[in-house]
């Protein structure tokens, strides 16, 4: 499934990146 795959890892890495850049704003839908 997606949540167990490499895509989930990159999804969370991207959220952490944008959290730092935009100070908490996540331009991603929640899973």
C-alpha cells in the first residue's frame, strides 16, 4: 500500500521540509 511504501516516506519528508520553510503551513492533504 502507499502508506507502507517509499512514497509515504517522501510525502512525510516533503511535509517536514515545507513545515520548516513555511513555518507550519502544509500544502498537502492529510492522509
